C-alpha cells in the first residue's frame, strides 16, 4: 500500500466565525462554502483554530498524556474501563480490536458526565482521572473549549448547507448538550515486520471529530475515493477497500490546526450528501505518538434525521430514499454494548 506524500486535505480557517462582526460576513460565507465542499469531497479537513487556542495548550496536553502512559502498567490498569462501564477508563495496548486485529495503542476515554452514575449500565459510569498533576484540570478546560468549538463549527456548517435561521435553531437543539467523548491515545511504533495497524480502518460514528496529534508524520491516513482527479493523478497509489477504489492520503499535523472529520450522524442529517470517511493509523516511526481526539457528538436524546436543507440540495434521484433516523443515545448504546461483549472494538461498525 502506498500513500500520497502531500497533505491533500483542505485547510479551513474558523476565525471569521469567532465573532459576529458584519465586516466578516464575506469571510464567513467563504468558510461556510469551504466546509460544504470539504464535507462533500473528503469528509475530512484541517480546521485552523490558531485564532481560537494557544498552540501551547494542546502541546501541554500531549505532555500530560505522555506522563500518564509512562506510569507503571499497574497504575494505569487501576483506571481500567472494566472498573466502570466498559467505556470510561483505560484500555491496555492491543486490548481494543478493530476489523479482527488488535490495535497497537493504549488509551484512556472520558465521556460527558451523567447525573446519577451507575457503572452497571453501559456508558453510565464515572470518568477515571489520572492523578498526574494538572491532568484533570487541563483536560477539563480542553473539553469546554472543544464543546464550544463544536457549536461554532456546526453553525458554520449550517450556513454552508444554506439552512434558514429557524432550521439552524432546530439543529442547534440537537447538539447543545453534546454527549461528547475525549480520548487520549498512546501509540508505540509498530514493529517493522508486523503487518498490523496502530488503529485499524474505521469511520467515526458521531458528529464532528477534532483531532489534535503530536507532530509525528505519516501516521494518520484518510481514504479518499471520491475525487476522481486525485485517483487519476496518482494511479500508482490506488488502493482498494471493500469494493471501493481510492487513495490513502496522509493527514500529517499542521501547526495551529486540528484535523476535523464528520461522523455517521452527518450522513443521516444530509441524507448521504456528506460522507463520513474511513481512516486508519499506521505508525512505524521510532517515537511514541500521542493523539487526542475530541468527539463532539449530538445530545443523548437527539432525534437525528435528514434535514430539509440537505434534501433541497440533493439530486432528485438521491432524494428518493431517506436515511433511517436514529436517537443518538440508542445508536451509541448499540455500538458500545457490542464493544466488549461481542468481541468487537470501539471502532468497529
Ligand atoms: O490517532 C489518530 O490519529 C486517530 C484516532 C482515531 O481515528 C479515533 O480515535 O477515532
Ligand atoms: Fe477515528
């Protein structure tokens, strides 16, 4: 398998949506249009958030993550997700399995806290915070920042879809109490002779993923099957996944940006106009890589169904069939109850 060397994904600046100045209306329109195009063509893009966060902040988060992963195994195991609801907590190296293969990573997951936690109920336990000094405080600040970013990007996407203010208000009500997930992942390098994956190919299932990763190059790869031009320009890179032909694009970190991708809920909202895209991690470098995906998800109770604005944009033949609507929390329960009971991993569909 070969990958494209270049970072082919678009870079989109969110700055114009950080204020309401009428002088920035044109810039907002071009950001919204760029988001729309990127979601149709790739389902992935770089979001330039340099006007929104100091780059030192997420860098510090990766250091805190490193301190946690450097602890003795027993100390990390003390926060095992098995102590809780099988979702919140630490999973050892290779504990998670994707597409039948063990992922070469360890990680710790946090979810939106719930009222009346009950660890015997899937997803309803409590977060398990490492005692590394500053870890919880800094990561909670990041959570607040990313939740607010989620709403900002959703508003920009609503504009990109041509939604009326009333339609945006309705959509906003589905995401204003996001059932977010945050994951801190540690990837030792894959041994050279191993044909496994650091994280197997999967789609994210929610709404928007904001991924901050340390500067390690050539780790995250995104499968692009849509733009024929890319495939034609790099014929030697063509890969096949299932029945789809495409290319794996490297999504190396760009300073000041997070990598952003849309999950399956956006496929439902847009009745398939936007696609959530396969991605995987293959880390063969020599360093220990740390990444921090934040999953901005719909509210637990959100009733996710095709949006009128998306249907207006669709070709009549694509509009004939409607995607099945889901209540986000039910959909998520269906996924996580599979996770450990059925030998499926958290990334499996
Ligand atoms: O570590 C990465 O670069 C990607 C992780 C990922 O795709 C996920 O956790 O869903
Ligand atoms: Fe992912």
